C-alpha cells in the first residue's frame, strides 16, 4: 500500500546475495503449490511492487510537466497519489487520466523487469507505518520490564523507545518491503484499467493484472 522520496536508481540489490530472479516465484509455486493461498500471496507481493513503481513513474511524469526536474535533482514523490494492492491488481487514488495511468503501469512493469528493482519500495508504504508501530511497541515493552517501575524511569524508557524506533523504522521498513511485502513482478501482465470505487466508496482506478509464466 502506498499512502506516496525517490529511491536511487543505483540499485540496492546490486550487491545483494538475494537478487531477484525471473523464475523464482514460478519455481516456488511449482514446489509448494499445494499450500492454500500461496499463489495469492505471491501475486500480492508482485502487485505491491508494481503499485509502488507506478506511483514513482507518475510522480516523475508530473515533475517533468511542471519543469521542476534537472540533471542533478532526484525525482520527487507526488504525495497526491496513493495505492492499495490486492492479489488481483491495485487501486490507484489521485488525479490522473486513465491513459497516463496505463502508460505508467506499462513503463513501471518494464522498468522493474528490466532491473530497476528499487522502484519496488516506497517510503510512504503502509508497511513502514506498521513496522514503526511494532518496533515502538516492542521497545516500549522491553523498557517497561527492564527499567525500574517508578513513573520517572518508565517515562524515560518510553521516550527512549520512541526515539530509537523513529531512527530505526524508516530503514527497517524499507528492508521489510524489499524482502517480505514486495517482489519483482516477473509474473504479472496488465489486463485492464477501469474507473471504480473501492470498498469504502472512494473513487479510484483499478489496475487488473493476471499471472503468467516468464518468457
């Protein structure tokens, strides 16, 4: 999920021992396809990455239209855009034309499959908020048990927990996105884009995708 800073295209996966491979999810599915819901989980991770990349591409396009880019500047996140992923596609919220969205999705898919894997992660993803909340809660609980039970000590512990969590959460959230909640969409193909409303009645576009084996 993208609520919506650009990730440097100097790829963070380049020195990674776990580089994405085009057939990794296909092979995983063949091996453990008997597990219920596995394909839906694999689809959701890939859709999530495509959602993030699409927001990045749309943000780049918006920046170019406003003539705010330069050779030395990093593309800026368009905070008016957001998304919500499902195992069948994703909702895209914000002011964008259907034609521009279609172009952005195709470009995002091509760039992700072509090696721009950092487009799969996004600082405004709900994953980051979840990680921050869990980290804060865990550190606060640890401080509660480790420190004396006096109110001053407990308040200090809570403050330290919140401070440490604030420092660690952004990088940890991106790491969780990279390895857990997203995957490079080697198995996705675009099938349809339609104007719709989500479960809460909010206007959005729904970008439908389907699973395909990599070429």
